[in-house]
């Protein structure tokens, strides 16, 4: 298990370095002087020179990347260009809103998608299976930003059931949960379809295994047989859920912009518009680290649950 963990950590480190290197390259491919883009054309030569020196823009890209990576390993992601506040402090203020949105969106998708997939698998070819299939494909096909707009127009502006924008009053948990309903619904809807289809396919494959037929031959009830099948069929779904958190990070960007939530995605979007490179670099690093951590945890959970994986380590 330890060897498996070290291999995964090594691959995760390579992915993080590759993402940051690609990000640095893309930021420096933007036409124009980064200092002028950030400060504006009316900035004085002294301000431009000070910004260039502070951001190390006069150094080669590889030197800048090495310096940023070394500081990041020590927990220093730089300073905001305009407020001179530490990037880590700004991200710390925003990341809680994004984590709440992502976890709520994936949580309700899991609670609905897995039972739908199980019901469709235990009754293949029935009307329930066909209806679940149609709805699953339909939910997958609709992008999250379109669901966000429709939900905003229908439930907030037309019916006035739920608030339209913001994250709720600080300290008021009920108000914050109310503001979380629509964006969490928007980003989680597509994953209900993904999970339902994955669980159905896995369950049908497992139901055809010899040990399931043997369990039926020994007279076990359908409920117990389906429970045994689900324990095995859920393993690929765990991997999909781990990858889904990464997909929800990109979906959260649209939801946070449309619903004006002060999350990590909206922060990165605003920083890109303002050419605030330290915020962009720090935000992308944190988002990438979160995604890799969740995927790594799902891999370790599968290795712990599945004896076949443990025996191959």
C-alpha cells in the first residue's frame, strides 16, 4: 500500500508541475507588457518599473517558475497586485464557498443518481429503466451554465421561491443554505445522469457474474443479492465521483459567475480579467491540488475496499 501511495504522490507532483508550467507559459504568451496590462496605460513609468521588479517579470520564465514553485512549497503564493494582501489569505476567504458548493452539488447527485442506477439495473428493460435512461441522457446533455440560467430565471425571477444572487448573510446558516440550493442544483444535475448510467452498467455486469448466480441458487433473497452486487458495482462509481469533483470545479466557475457567489472560480475569472497573475497562479494551484487530492483519496479507497486491487499492489 505504501508503494502504491508513493507512486500516486509522484504522479500527482508531476501533474501539478506540468499544469503550473503550462499556466506560466500561457500567461506569458498574452500579447503586450504584463505590467501595463495589469496597471493600465495611464500608469507612470515608475509604477511599471516597480511592478516589473516586484513580479520578477524581467527574469526568464523558467526562473520565475522556479521561484514561484519554491515559494509555493513554503506556503507563499505571492501578493495581490492591487491590495498587496497575501494570495493565501484571499484564497482562504473564498475557498469555503466553493467547497460548500461542490460538496453539496455532488452530494445530492450521489444521493439521487446511485439509487436511480440501482433501480434501473434490477429491472432491466422495464418502464423504469427506460425512463431513467432518457432522463439520465437528458441531464448529461444539458450544460451546467444553461441549467444555472434556467434555474435563475424560473425559480428566482419567475416563481420567486429562492434568492437569485449572493451567498447569504455571514453567520446566518439558514440564509446561506437557501442561497446554495440553486447553484448546487445546477452543477449537480448532470452528474445525476452520469452516476445513474455508471451504476446501472456496473450492476448489470456484476449481476451476470458466476458468484451472483450461485448466491441466487443457494436461495438468497433478491435484496441480499442486490446488496452484494452493489458492493462490487460501486467501485467504478467511486472513481467517477473522485473525477467528478474536478469537473465540478469548472462547473462552479459558471455557477459562481451567474449567481454572483464569492467563490474560487469567480475569483480566478476576475483575476484573469484584471491580469492579476498572482491570484490566477495561486487559484489554479489550489484548484489543481484539490482535484488531485480527491482523486488520490478515491484511488486509495478503492484499494482498501477491493481485495483484487490490494493483492496486486
